[in-house]
C-alpha cells in the first residue's frame, strides 16, 4: 500500500491485490477492502483485471461479455488500450 499523507490519514491510497494462484480469494479480498474503506467514508475505484471478471460480476448488474472483462481485453495484443477503455 502506498499513499500521500495529508493530516492523520493518506489522502490517496493505492492497494493492489494480486497473485498468480487461482482460488486464493483475491476478488473477495478486494471486495471486502473496498467495503471497509467505503464504510470509513472513502471513495473507492476497483479495477478487475481477472479474465474471469469475478469482481465485476459481484458488483455489477450489467452483463459481462463472454470473452471476459477488462483483463481479457488488456491481454489481447491486437487491441489498443484506448479501445479497451
């Protein structure tokens, strides 16, 4: 975790939850951390780079494309970042 301090708590906080092993609760951890930060009144941005889009499915009512979420698009070399965003 990194953050620029502004008073008693960081004004900006960046947290990455990552690992190569599947099924190790990365999406669940990110989901719960965001919930805890939101309960403190912090604004949260979650970016789901997992090709299975588990976090996206948990947080959204919108359908996830069959080819996956942002992670699947980023991993596809033929697509530019601009098209992904």
